[in-house]
C-alpha cells in the first residue's frame, strides 16, 4: 500500500511544514530574488507537527515564582541532527581521535568503513538528491556540499557557545537582539514562531506572560548566518533534514537509501565502541 502511493505522503508532509516538494538544486538569480524562505516558521511547524527540533530547540516550562510561563530555547541537539549531527574531525573530539586510531589499527577495513560521519552524510545527501531529482551524483555534488557547509557553519556556532551563560529575557528583547545581527531584513520573526507553537494552548499570552530562557549568542549568530546564506541553500538543508526524518513514509527505494546510511553510521559507532573496550 505504501509503495503504491510512491512519494505522495512525503510531499504532503513537506508542504504541511511550509517547504516546496522539490526545491531548486542550484542557486538561481531569479529564484533568489523571490521572498526569502521563512526558516523560523518552518522550524516552528516541524516542532509542532513532527516533534522535530529543527535549528531551534524548544520546550515550555510551567510558571515557578510568578505567573509568567518560561520558554527554554537552545540549539537543536537532542532530537535532530541539525546542528549536532556532524562529528568534528579534530584533536579535540574524542570520537574523531578514536576513529583515526581505529583506521590505523584496522588496516584492511573497507573504504566505507574508513569514512567519517561527515563523508557518509555527504554520500547520503548525494544519493537522496540523485534519486529524488533523477540525476547523476556528479550533478548533485555541489548542492549537497553546500548543505553540508551550512550545517558545519551552524555546528561551529554551537561549539562557540559551549560555556555561555543563558539569559532570561522577553520575546521583544530576543527579537531586538537578532534584528541587530541580521544583514538587511531580519530573517527571524519570533512572535510568529511562538504564535505557531502556542496558538492552541490556553492561558498563554506571548505578549504578556511569557519570558524566554535563551543563549543569546547562538541565536544572534544563527540569524546572522541565515540572513547571509543563499535562500536556495537554506531551503535545501531544511528539505534534506526533514526528508531524512520522514523517509520511513516514502517508497521502497527512499527507505532503502535511508536504511543503508543508518546502517553505515551505526557500523562506525559500533566499531568505536568495541575499540573503546580495548583501551
């Protein structure tokens, strides 16, 4: 039954979130001249409809000392692979160091076994794009790479705020902070974001009884990055991220591609775990 529907369920989910069924692969001046994608609204709908933290980690806390509800905002690390998915390949990362040691010890491992998580993610993105757009891996190499680079930039922002103290601020203050760091027109409307998420909850007035517990630097840098990034690259990264999350609702071929990537990623993690037992 699922295969008879082909990709229709996937496309319906993407449209519900606010994305095109098939965004353009390459940056086009005519496309870039259109209104920028409302990535924050997409993130809000992804959280509300699919429980996915996309770029923004969201949770609603009950009042403690007064009648104000508290919204906790942070990087999307726990429930989504943006931006916490990438493994940094440097000497400061334990998993990366162990993987390098494994590669030295296991000299006869297969090529796929020696690939990093980032390389596997790039292969996966290319496979998904090649299938969805019915084109060659060479044709999708550039857009797949651009999505990885944007994801890596977001990951670097996350790394930079590791020891930052969180602030307890109003929604208006958060809006002013991110507006200051936008290039040109702000790409983030926080009132709209919270309205989408909280519209069905009784007793919560975002203009009156809500404060935000937040890491200001992360969101200032995130909004600044998104305002400078080509619209097509942002949309493609969001599209790929959500497509990965809903791949199980696709046809047989889409599920096979996703399952192969998941298996290769698990193999790396299992190999690292086994090596750790030998230390």
